[in-house]
C-alpha cells in the first residue's frame, strides 16, 4: 500500500513570485492610469490655450474689420481772403507698425463705461505694459473722440483713455499690411498684360511721416505705393496678424525653467474700407471706352 503526503499549498518561493507578479501588474495599471490622466490634462491645457488664441484673434479681427477712414485736418482754416483758395492738408487717422496698430473703429468698445456705448472711437492695440499694474501682454486702448483729441498724444491719466488687458503671457505679436503699389513702367511693358498698373505688396509699416523726416528709401517706397506726399498714406487692403502665447500651465506643474511657446498660423483680416477707398483711380481713356 502506497503512502501519500498530506502537505499541500505553495512554497515560499512560489508565494514570493506570485506576489511580485501581482505587484508588477498593479504598478503597470496604476502607471497607465496616471499617464492617461497627465495626457488628458496636457491635452485640455493645449485646447484651452488654442481657444484663447482663437478668441484673441477674433477680438482683434472685429476691431480691425470695423476700421473706417477718418481724416485729420492738420491746419486750422480761417476766413481770410488769402486762405480762401488754399488747399486743405488732411492726414489719414491710421498708423500701423510691427507690434502695434492705431485706428478709428466703429466696433463696440470693450473697455470704459458699458452704459456709455459711444460709437466711433480711437483704438490702439499694442504689445507692452498696462499703465496701472505694469502687467505685460496685448493691451487695448480705447478713447472717445472729443473735439481735437483724435490721434493726439495719449496720456493714461486722462479720463477719456481706457486701457484693457486683452491677453497675458504673450510671447509674440506682429502685424503686416497689404497695400497696392504702382508697377514701374519698364516692368509694365514686359508683363503679359500692360493694362495692369498696380500690384499687391506686404509691408511692415503704414505710417504718415512728417515733412522733412522722410529718407530717400522711404520716398521711393511711397512712390511705388502711389503716395505723392510724405503726410499722405492709404488704407491697407488687409492686415496680417501673427500671434504667440506662452504655455505656462504645464511648466508650473513640472517646475521647468523652459517655457513652451504656442503659435497660430498668420491670420489675414481683409479691410472692406481699405478695398473701397484705396482703389487706384481709373484712367479717363479707359472709362470712355467702357
């Protein structure tokens, strides 16, 4: 008759191996859950940042689209006889630089008293500091047009100037302007259609310089753009905005020194007023034939 051992169960080595395998599985599962949570948080932060970029671009677009050509009379007119036939000098109320744009717009104001919804007002958009808090970002200045204050020196302490922080953590803001320039005569003769006398060009500045402060290079540029005097400019056909923000949410969580930057593709905003008022004058001969 055979004797069978009554001892059953795991040995100590098998028990240790089993617990180790269970521990590895739990660690992998918890690691996967943690990785998924972090990935979702990063994705939500990126989506929120891109939404901020779109919102800022929409606000800037609404302001710039509502631009309207308003002219400033640089000389006061009197009733003297010798000034009766004198030509009035006017200057277009528009200034555009690489990181700022200044204009007159009819879009609803974003700052100031909400109950006092004035219509046409001066708007300045720039990248810099907020006068009161010294916070940096995209600043929007809105000023109600009162008498002779249009395009005069902006004083933050004055009651008619209202500053508003449009966006913080801005790393990059650039404007470009699409204008029409006259094609040189030698190029007109060589092109397939000689009737085309103008072409579009992107410029980085649209600014009315004072008489006597214009360089030869700027004079040549103004001649190509069809500007006959240093105090005259034309509205651009479109404005291009390039915008970038600092992604600080992910860096604060991981305490990194390097800051990630998020950019949007350049946004082109057509100006209906610029297209309407900056058209080249038609030639008399062509009008008669038409």
